């Protein structure tokens, strides 16, 4: 009997060892496939030549990797695996049809400022005679491939061909939900000017954008689009489109400032104290466009939730706040409408004026506005929360 138990234990150990070998082999194979896949067009390209020389000379890069202004850990820690379990479990997607509006791209008068929300962080900004397209992502999936990856739960509100003449496209960083190859390729024939953080131009050139139409900036650099200043401002985030290019390109927020109006766009960022410097140097801003969604406390160093977004709005000296980076893709564990519900709750309590349209809705930036649908969602969840506490 003793020998039988030993043989059984040995058999189990052998099966377990085989399973581990197969798991390791599978991981190695998947890694190999992923590394080979990085040669495909959606992954973009690495900097070389003069662009790489600029990176080597930049104080914002160390060993050819962009750095944040304050320490920001993105490595493995105690929270990594619990967060990944919550992430892959996913947040709740809409249980109701979501409203959307037809955009109004008619040119505003010179004393007007208009913005149109195109979903997630994509915005068409019309100010002081120029049309600026911010982080245009008009594909179905935020992924290198359109057959897999996070899919929209709201429709694409407009096709590239339906956009008005674009004076400049401004990109915050190279993640797939902000820099979309298919949208970029669709814009190539228009000979649109791209204004991007240092290093991102390599991706654009790989996708057919003429280098003459690419302007790459570092933090606090600026360029002109007509009479409008576009200033590259700091952010706290990271970059990369594959396994081996983490932080090889810079990330940024942006100030867009004309003779009559000023707007600040956060891109993706975590909180950082130097945000107040943006306000003191370039503010006040008529409108701040700040991310509120796809957040979790575990990645709070590189993303903002609603509470932190409202604080950053005050730091940069914004008047009206327009929330971005929410309500389009399921990219976080939270409920799909939690960011806007929380934003309205805290924004009302702190008396911060908000501009919260529905998808595709063009707004003249003048007075606070919250679309009735979002207000109703907030009221429903607040009532449910009160009833739960009463019970």
C-alpha cells in the first residue's frame, strides 16, 4: 500500500509537471507571437535618425524612455493581480439605449467657442477660426486589430468624410484609444497637420503621413495654427503600443489658445502638482477637458477619477469642465456610467460648472449644461444609494 501511494503521488506530480510545462510553453509561444506581431502596421514604428537624436538630447527622456515629473510606478505590486481580475471581469455595459445627437459643424462666429464630443477622448474643437481635432479615435475597437479588443458600446457618431475641414489634429499619446491607425490613415489624403508629443511622429510616418505635416513637441514647446497657439503641457502617464516599446514616446496634455478663447485638454494623466503651473502660466481657461473614466484606485497614479479631475480643473484655472475618457469603451471595472454619476454628485457639491453633452452633441461653450439623460442617471443612482442606506 505504501508503494501504491508513492506511485500515485509520483503520477500526480508528473501530471502537474506536464501541465506547468505546457503552461510555460504556451506563454512563451504567445510572447513570441506578440513580439512578431509588433512588426505589423498597427503597432507603429520606433524612432530613428534625427527623431532619435532629439530623444537622446531631451531632458524628458532617460535611456530613451520618457519620464514623469514625479515618481510613477507601473510595475508589479500587490494590487496588480486583483486589479487584473476585476479588469477582465469588466464593468457593466449600458442596459438602456444611449442618446446621441447629430453634430453641428457649421463654423462658429469669431466670438464663439464650440466643441463636439465624438466619444471617449475624441473632441472637435472650434475656436477663433480654426478646427482642431483632439485624439480622434473613430474605429469600432480600441485595439491593434478590429476583430478583437475593447469594442464601443456607443456608435461612431461621425465618419471621417463627414468632418469639416481640419486645421490640425492633436494627439496626447500613442495608446490605442487615443491614437488610432485607421482614423489617421483616413485623414492622410486631407493633408492634415498633426501636432504630437516627441516620438509619436514615427507611428504617423509608418502609416503614410508626410513628415512635412508632422510637428513633434516636448513639454512647454508650442506652435501656431493660424492665430491659435498650441502648447504642449506636462501630463503623468505612460506610452507604448506593444510589449517592448514602453515609454519610447512622450505623452502630453495640451493648451489650445486663441486671441479670444483658451482650452486645456488633459489627455490621459494621473494627478501631479505641476498642474497648477499650467494654470498660472497659461490660464485661466474657458474650458477644461479632463478625463474622468476608466479608472481604478490601483492605477490612480496614471489616470484620474471624477474627484481628482475636478481638483485638476481647479488647478489649471478652468471655468467650465467637460469630461472625457468615459462612456464609450469598457476599459475598467467600474459601472459604465459611474464616472458621470460621481462627477455630477461631487461637481454639484463643490459648485463647479460642468458641460456634459451626449455623444455627437455640439455645444457652444458659454454656460453650464448637463444633458437631461445624464442628470436622470445620476438621480436614479442617488435614490438607489439612499434606499440602500435606509435599509
